C-alpha cells in the first residue's frame, strides 16, 4: 500500500482542502470569501488527481487515485483542524464546526464525482487508443 501513496499529491490535496475551506466559510471569518460554488475546486482537484495517478501508476491507477484522495481529504480536513487546535490550545472539536463539515461534505461529494469522471475518461482514452 505504501508504494501507492504519493506524498506530493497528498500535500497538494491538503493545501487544496484548506484553500477550499477559506473559499467556503462565511465572511465574518478572516480571509474568507463565502463562495457558494467552492465545490468546483474539489471537482477539479480530484479530477486532476486521476491523470496524475494514471501517469505514475500506469498499470493500476484506480486504487492509488482513491487511496491518495482519501488520505489527502483526511489530512486536509482533520489534520488541518488538529493543527489549528494545537496552535490555539483548544480542543479538536472546536475546529471541526458544522460549517466546516458542511463545506467538507460538499467538497468531498464533488471530488468523488471528479474522481469517477476522471477514471471514466482515462479508461475511455486508453480504450480509444487501443491500450488495455
């Protein structure tokens, strides 16, 4: 399983999840945009993960794509809240507010759609080119 984890992909997803949180949360927070279509970022991020995994792991790319997405989402959501709680000397649940969970759910749902679309397109492209 370790050979299918891509540290750069996970770190990029961590940053993208954090940026999405700033795009999604309401204006009364500092550095926030309250953009209701923030889920587009999740769709594009997960969609772009699939060709990367297809390039890095050409034989079996579906499992690494889903694995890297799951680890990146976990680190980006829970890990980021954990680091914020450590920095502010607060309990972990203070960082995982319902607003944050709602934004994360929208990001994840759009990300799942992006992953599935990417897998279909990579398989379709390979089939069209005659590769298995």
